C-alpha cells in the first residue's frame, strides 16, 4: 500500500472510532438537560478533564501554524511556549472564585456568570448581549479556521484521494453527528483520545528531526549559517512584542467559552486544580516541540518568501514518509494527530456555540430539554452556514483571525475584574468593552495591528480597564457610605 | 482540605500564604524570560545547544511550569465555599442604585436542577 492508501485507511479507522465514542456517550447520558448535554453532567474526572483541556487548547493553528511561524521568525518564537503557559497562570485569577459560583448557581455558559454578576443592574442585559456577541464571533471565526484546516489535512493525509471539499463537508458532518448525539461527554472522550495521539505524534517527529540533523547544537549552528537573523536577539520592539503577545494570548484565551465551560464541567474543584497542575507542563511537550520542529526545518526546507508557511509541517511529513515503512507510519500518525487537534477544537467550539446562542443571545435559562434541542439545532445551523465559507479554499481570513483575540481580550474586565471587584458596575463594564473593542478593531482594520510591538488589543484593554475603573468609581460617589477604596472582594 | 500543621492548627493559612509568593516568582520568571538584558548586536553564544537567550527563556518556562503546578496543587477549590462578595453583594449595590437585582436572581438556574 502506498502513503495515500494507508492514510485513507487510517482516516477511516479514526473516524469510525469517533462515531463509536459518540454513540457510547449518547447511551451514557442521564437526561436531555443543558447541564447534561453541554457540560457532560458536570462529572468530568481528572484524566478526561486534563486531556480535553489539552486537546481543546491546542488547535490546528498550534500544529500547523506555529511550526510555520517558527520557521519564518526563528528562535524568538520561543515566546509561544510562554504565552501558552500564561493561560494556566492567568486561570488563578478566575477559577478559584468562578468554580464555586458555577456549581452553586448552576452556570452553563460564560454569559450565565455575567448575567448573575451584572444582570440586576442598569445596562446588565446589554452587557450580557455584548459579551455574547463578541464570544460568538470569536467562536464562529475559530470554527471556520478549523473547518478549513480539516479539509487541508484530509486532502494531505490521503494524497488527495479525499479532496479538500469532501474533507470539509465529511468531517464537519462527523463532528455534528457525535457532538449532537453525545454532547460534552462525546467531545471530552474523543478529546482524550485525540490529545494522546497529538502528543505521541509530535514527540516522535521531533525525535526524527533532531536525530537526522545531528542534535540541537548542530541545528542551531546550521540555522545561524543559512539564516543569521533567525538566531538574532530580538530588539526592543521585539521584546515589547514578546510581552504583549504573552498578555494578549494569556488573558484572551482564559475567556474562551469552551475553556470556561470546562471549569463548570469538572466533577469537583479538586479535579479541576489537579488537571491544571498537569496542564501547565503541556506547553513544554507541545508548543516547545512544534517551535523546535519549525526551527529545525529552516536548514532543511527552502520555501519561497511569501509562500504559505503553514505548509512547513506537511512538507516535513511527506519527506519523512519517503524514508521507509516506519517513517510512513509515523508520518501518518502525526497527520492523524494534527487532524485530532483540529477536530477536537472544532467540536468544542460547536458545542459552546450552541449553548451560547440559546442561553446568552436568546436569553433562555433553566434546565429544559427543549433548550438543549434548540442549542443543537442552532449549532447545526451555524455549522451549515459556515461550510460554504470554508469551501472557499483561497479565502484569506487572516485579518479576521487576528481580530479574534483582540475581541476576546475586551471581555477580560467583565470576568477577571468583575468576579473580584464589588463596585464594578454593568454600565462601566459595557462602556469599557465598547471603547476597547472600537479601538482595537478600528486600528486593526486600518492596518495598524501593533504600536511599537504592542498589540492594539492590549492597548485597547488598557483603555477598557481605565474606563471601567473611572466610571465605576464615579457612579458610586453618589451612594452614601460608599468608599471606592475599600472594595476588592 | 486543610492539613494539621505542627502546632495543631489547620495548615490552610500556611498554604494560602505561600501562594502569592509563588505567583510573584512566576511573574519574575516571565520578566527574565524576555531577553531585555541582551544587546541585539551581540554574537551568538550557545547554551545547551541553543542560543543562550533561548535556553534562558526555556529554563524560565520550565521553572514556571513547576511552580505553577505546585500552586495549583496548593489551591483548594471548594465547590461549597462562600461566594465572592462581588456576587453576593450585587443585590445590595443594585438596591442602593434604586434597581432590584431580581432579574439576575430569577435568570439564574436553580442550582438543584443542574446538579446530577
């Protein structure tokens, strides 16, 4: 069998396993309530929770985009390990207070917290809607990117036996099937398998690359010879960009709806803290590995300037597959691992979108089966609406993808400040969100995504926080006995 | 959750006291991981087979991982813990502004309904 046929067989086996897991998860459900469907009955234990957090955090962008970025910019992309780890550090601000509230108040979506915290105040409903709109846009954007990546990988692993368009439509249908049937249980269980595949595949690939290049020192010296700027120390703007990227990704990723819903879905608070204790090591095993893979590719590949650097990983894998049966099997393992990473992120986005649309945008609350059904229908409708966009293979969406984090980070004050600061008001939070979003989106669309290396989303967050603090303090000044200095909860 | 310390008192206070120190250390490691300290015109120096500033960054992140893991293991998340004042005092602040917080309370699902 050649590479394409083995790839097709591996893909068929993988998809078959996903469908079985979806069916088993469907039979394990207790009822049709939103808590059971969207949060797996809040019974994810340490092992599954850790793997689902891992598989969800690392998307197609991590496995295909990051090696390409490291190939292009060189060693300074080591910052990626820092920003992925920063997510687990920033969770300290949110999780210990959000988790008890989620259990005691029965939250299902991120908007449930915003509604609970600000809903009774003037402007509260508008704030819930504004947060939901930003999150839905970010999720839809993220889902679209995953669908496109799924089509690319399916085409690559089967040598185009499955064309791009079939890959997008077929794999989207698979996700819709097991997510609709099994909800969060199916997503979490498939994530667990996908996480293991991804980690094994990446570490194997790095081992092959380093052993074939004479070790890390030889790779570094060769990179310095062929492209000296790739080993150069970043200048002041580069260092500012390093810090800004850590802040942008670290803060915005904590607000990912699918990440917040996993906080709600843990069986116990202890299971959650143990999962995070393990998760904090995963950037060293994943992000650092893909960064080194991209750097090790610099002396091996000579991609033309301006070429799509997302192609670095596939080119390496094809080269690996030509080195005998073992290399072929290992390359297919990595391809399936990459597909796993993409699908696990896509299914989590879709599940979160369903719940977010029905509860936060349409304002439905409670625990009825009808709400779950509506969430499934809405998620399916969004997926079907996005597929035609994903089929446009040459559609360039990078500006929108860049905007995703700039949008999400503007929700930070509503969550990370709102859960701590008693006097923060809904109107102030809404005003800050609008100012920060307008600033970040406006400058990005005008072609100025950074100032002095600092992302406009981070500067927008600074403005956002300033507005929230100033307005909250000003609003409370008229209330007898209120001192703005006393209230950090 | 809390463990007895040598003086017989619960060890929770000691644990909580260590947490901010470790988090501050993590912030310091993040600051060191960025090569502010190196001029961008200096020649390549290798450490562990990598440019020295890259090796320093990786070592910092490895230490962050260890410290952060310790902090998470020492973070007691009690599902039945009293809620943040930001959540429990919202009715008071809303009433002080002349608006009820009923909307928020009503819109929140009954906890009993969602628990398995």
